[in-house]
């Protein structure tokens, strides 16, 4: 009898001790304190067993044992349900059904009806136990369900071009570019990786209006419909991470960082316009804790002599494309999930295509997944992408595109012809 109560006390103590100091929400920490309290009750119940099944000198020993057994029944039912719902095996999985069976045996052994008849204040004892259970359940639901869904990520990413400068020989155009990222919501988030891109767009102007057939070609290529312009293509001018050593950094609510860059462009280029954009993969900080070694986990797809070493999975990049990969453990937001779920890992690829991406006409992109160990190379299904976003708060963010006329950027100074 005491063994079953002490096993439950150990589980409650493990969960409570971790969550009271490490849970990612206030509600989670309150739930951790409640679990610690319930664990203490289980220890008291385990001690009371020897009096209740012995000489019964303490009038409340029967009630203490009964409350301990009911807590064990409720906790192990909850954890077994969560384990089944996850459909995953962990080292703790055998405990829940074992203690659950023990709980029914213990209820039979204790004989609840007899305990209540012998207890001086059965109604007060029952109310106290019920209130404790309701507080724990309410805090768990509040921290794991209500807060994440009532506070979505709100991120503002903006790209701006500054005032251009041209050298004395009028051969190089220096174009300032600013990328700013602000957490304008209430939820802190990790920046798993980011990418800025600057392209030069080439286009052919025709005085004769282009017809519907041309327009359909524009739409099929994913571009804009232009009456007198046929877009010939885009050439990469510059791309890279928005901020050095940003991977794994995070922004608290209201935080903002700004990065200024100088883009050098040949002034004799035959571009129609200059396009700038930025993108980032972010992860809610209230859904999981990213391992501190994430930023140092970068591995490249090339050898020290810069020759190509390894291809990324086909769904990430084409054969021969180069990439830098980040990979690290993600701990869940509460210890309840850590004991009922297998460990997950965050993987991010920052890809440099050897030729423009066929689908999006881009030279670079970033993509991130959350997966079991060893499964980071498997392409998630559409349902898995959706579940990852809902469960862990993994999102792709974009700034949109800023565009400037190249002719206006390289125009001669006022008064010069």
C-alpha cells in the first residue's frame, strides 16, 4: 500500500519540483506548486498507512490514506490518457497503468465507506481534496491551452532602403538597407534563423501592350501582371543572416533589433528595379525551451576546402545546393509533457541554391522542423506542419518586398547631364 503511494509521490514531486522553477508560464508554475503539495499529501498518506492498517491511533489516518489513493488514481489516469493520446513510449509509460491497477486494489483494501463513517469531518476532507484537484487541473488547462491560444505571436519585420551614394567614378552604387524586427505582441519568441535578400530585376519594356496570353504567363510564373513590361528574371545581389550570431536568440514582448547593411551594386547594371526582402523562422518561447547549444550547433554541407560534402533532403533543397544546419533539443513547456512525450529536436536549414529555386525564383531560403531524434530529414505531411505550428508555435515570418527603381537610384546629381 505504501509503495504505490510513494511511487505517486515521486512522480508528483518530480513534476512539481521542475515546473515550480522551470515552467514557462505563471500558470504552469502554480500547477507545479500544486503538484508538490499533492506529493507531500502522498507521503503523509504513505506514513498513515501503517497506522490505519495497524492500531488506528490517529483518527484521520483512514481519510489520509483514502485521499492519497484517490490522488494516485486521478494523477495516473491523467498521465495514462496523455501517454495514449501521444501514442509514444517513454521510460515512465509502464508506471501509469501499473499504479492505476494498484489504485483500484487500494480502494478495495481501504474500503471508502468505512473510512467516511469513521472520519470526524468527512465533508470537509472531501471538499479540501476536491479543491486541490480542481486548482491543479485549472492551472494546467490555463497554462497549456488558454494562454497559448489567446496570445498569438505578433511580429513586425520591415525592410527599408536608405539614400543611395555613388562613387566618384560612377561605377559602384552603395545602397543602405535597414532590416528591423520587433516583437509587438505579448509572447516572447526564439529566432531560429533569418535571411535577407536583395535582387536586381531585369525587364524588357515594350510600347505595344501585352495581351492575355502574356498575362497568364506572368501569373503562372508567380509574378505581377505588367501591361508594357516583360520580366526577364532576377539576379542575386546580396543575401545572408539579418544579424550575426542571431540563431537561438530571442525577443521578449516589446523588444526590437535593427540591422543596417550596405549593398554594393554595379552602377552599369541593366536592372529595372532593386528588390529587398527578409524572412525568419520563429518559435514561441512559452511552448518549449531551446537547448543553449543551438547557436553553436551549425554544420555546413561543405568540407574545409569548400568542396561540396553532403546534400540536404530533397524536400529541403536540390542536389548540389549548399546549406548550414542548426540542430538542438527542445524541452517541453511543462514536465508533464516531458514525462509523457518522446524528446523533440529543432532543425533549421539555411539554404543557398546553386541556381534560382525553380518554384520561387530564389537563391536562398530557410526552413525549420520539429521532429523526433533521427527524423529531421523526413518531410512532414501537411497535417504534421499544422500540428507543429499549433503545438510548438513554429512559424515562418516575412517582411514583404520593398522595391526601388534602379534608374532613380543611379540618377546623376541635380544639374548634371
